[in-house]
């Protein structure tokens, strides 16, 4: 079955899992697995561009990942800067708009500045929106939304009876981005791990045993083929 997302596939979200296991299988350090993952990001961006997908969200670093060894966290932050600096020209040339979601203030100053400069440079691009989830957690996002809502109630901007699902959605980090049509997780794990908890209510979930550094364009197209076999009824009848 050929991947042809059509207008019903606007947003793909990917939990990029398995870097450490990929490295261990090869007798390498975990950080080598993180380095090897960059090509898979290139492939995902390429496929989304070819198919006309408007939004690609990549779960790059969670709020829980801060508890990992300091050396690994430091390497990932340096890798983030290296990825931005090494790819910004190509992303800009391909009309990709770089965005983030998460608690960006938690990111160290140097990679945060690199991100901000890259987002400013690509802000006018009209192709694929590449959203990096950094220091992101679904529960953290909900907590931040509720803090903003209660603040607006206290200031009189809204009242409690105004609260609906639509209002809560407007307080999410990137309220202009549609909910993901499909969430793909690599490495064989079958859970969301605190990713887009509010937005995933009716997302299709596709799990693959392929470790992220081995997840290439062909595998992504295969995952999308599986998505295309699903019947999305959103609680209604077909």
C-alpha cells in the first residue's frame, strides 16, 4: 500500500526511542546512539516534505530526561546545538519552519540561543513545521495551562464556567497546531511516556520494534501505510 496521507494527515508526532539500546547492541556508549540518530531526523523531514505533511513533532528531550547522568545530558545539549548549526541552512533552503514545544527556559543558554536564532531565521518559511519537544512533558504542559487559566480567572479575564475542552486547548503550548493524527514510537515500547497527553486523545498509535537510529525513510512510510489502514471515527459511527 503506497503512503498517500492526503488532507487527513496534517500532523505526525514521533517518540524517538532506542538510541541507548542501539549503541549497547554495538558495544558503544549511549552518546554514540544519540549521535547516530541524526540521519533518522533527516529522513523524517524528507518524507514529510515529500508527502506535504504540515507538522512534524519530535520528542527530543523530556522533563524526566533531566534525571539522566549529567554527562549524558550535557552531551545531548551540545548535540542539540550541533544539530541546529549544522542543519539550519538546509532546513531554511527546504522552507522548513523550526519550532519548539516545552519548557524552553530549562534549556542551557547556548543551545537555547541557537534555537531562538534558528526559529527567528525560519519564522517566515511556509513548508513543514518541524517542532522539537524539548524539556517537554504532557503533565507539565497541563500544569502550565492550568496555572495560566487560574491566573486569568483571578484577573477576571475569564470565569470558571468558561472552561471547556476548547478553552483548555487554547492554553496549551502551541495552540495553533492541530492534534497529531498519528503518534509513532520506535524501539518496541508501547506507551506514550508523558508525550502530548491532551492532544493524543484521538491520535492513532503506531509502534515499531525498529530502534530510532535504524528508522529510515522506508520504515516511516511503512508506519504511515499502517496508519492509512485505520478507521478514524472519533467516537462516532462510520
